[in-house]
C-alpha cells in the first residue's frame, strides 16, 4: 500500500528525489517486516539452540500452540474427571473399605494426580516460563505416574494373595500387607519425583538432557528400568495366577463338585480381567519406556510426544477396568447420582480375583 501511494506521489517529482524517497521507504519497510526464519513453527527441529527433546514448562509464551500439548491436556482432563469420581465414591462410601478397594483408591488417586499434572503442565508452559516450575511439574508427573504403575503392581500382588491364601485372605494380616504396599508405593514414588527438584536435572548441563527435558539421561534410564522390573514382576505373578486357576480346574474336574463351579467361573473371569489389564498396561507404556532407553535428545520431539501420549491412556483406562466394572462401586454411583438402589439385589463381599 505504501508503494502505491509513493508511485502516485512520485509522478509529480523529479527522478532524483523519487530515488532518495524510494531508498528511505525500503529502509523503513525492512525495519518493520520480520526477518526470514524469525518465526519458527513447533515442528522446526533445525534450530541450533533447541536440543530436540520434549520440554516441560520451559518454552516461552507463543501465539502458536503445539497440538501435541493440546492432546496431552485433553487426555489429562479426561483422566482427572474419571478418577475424581472413583476417589470420591470410595472415600464417601463406608462399605468400600476392603483392602482391594483401598488399593483401587490408591490407583485412582495416582491417576487423578497424573491428570492434574498434565493440565498444569499445559497451563504453565503457555502462561508462565520458569525453570523452577518446570522442575516441580516434571517431578509431580514422575511421582504420579510412578505411583500409578506401582499401584497396578500392588493390585496384582493382592489378587495373587487372594488366590494363593484364599482361606486366610480376609484377615488382619492382609490389611497389614496392604498398608505396607501402599507405604512403599507412595514412598518410592515421592522420592523419584523429588530427584529432579533436588538437583538431578540437566538445566546446568544441556548436553546431559534426555528426550524429556529437564530430566537427565541417567534419570530417564532409571525410570525406564524400574518400569521393566515392575512389568516383569506383574507377568510373573500373572503366570502364577494362571497356574493356580489350572490347578483349581483340575480339582473341580476330579471332584465334580457342582457348588465349586461358580467360584471357578468367577476366578476365570478375574484372570481374564487381569490379562486385559496387563495387555493394556504393556501396550500403553512399553513404547515410551523403550524410547527412553534408545532415544537421544537430538531426536525430533514428535517421537517423544507420539510415545508419551499412549502412555497416558493407561490412566484413562484404569478406572474403567478396575472401578466402573465393579458391582459395589456401580451401586454406590447409582446411590450418589440418582438414589437408584435395588434393595432386592443380593450383596456379598467379593475377593480381588472376582473384580
């Protein structure tokens, strides 16, 4: 537009004056127009100052929003809403105080915190840029997801004990075991979450950063190795549970006791549920855990996002598998929302193998 007015105005002046004004106009336009390459999109991985890793809450405020961050925030919102209902139901229902419900409540609490952490990370990343907030956010997420994975292991142990020690499961000793597992689960999780805040980070040494900044490569390796240990333990316990079920089936076939059939069917249902849980758990977390070991900080951040997002889906599926399929929790939800309690429906306390 400026050049159009200049051409109309310059038609009545001499050539030398027009040339001087043209140079002045070009200088002014160059000072206003952006320099080529100054505005970079989130997919530009060629910038020398970027280490190529996923950064938590350290990117400055920009008008463009990473769509992967939006998906993580949406995933965190769904996770928080689902698990908040489970936590509220278990907390406000006096009849849900059995060890298995305590462990389910621990899992829901961990997933609830993980969902809130994803939401807070999105808010802080695009509102506040601070290294301190970055360390707190990533530590909060590490502690929450570690507690979620450890709670899955605790539930697996509880289900194994309910089958291996079926006669003595409903005793005070089981309650003590559950309390010890909860103490160990949350103690280790909080400790791992505090490590980045206490100094185990790469803010002072960018060369030591991992695919998830500001975590160091050694820190991410420790977390991935811990996941594989937990996954192997869960697979081992699942194999032992299958052996117990097969032994029960053999005893039923020999004795032909009709009353034991219902228990066997319920146990088989519990093992099938556990198989679904393990399959979902492995499909969700294995890609990210493997990439934590083989990925380098120079790799494009899209690889980290593509493996981290499915890992969050495990926390989204957990309440569906563990809580919403449970008859006692379903009845509590009905009572809370609409008061639809069926008095003629038989109630009995079920073992974890039937959940």
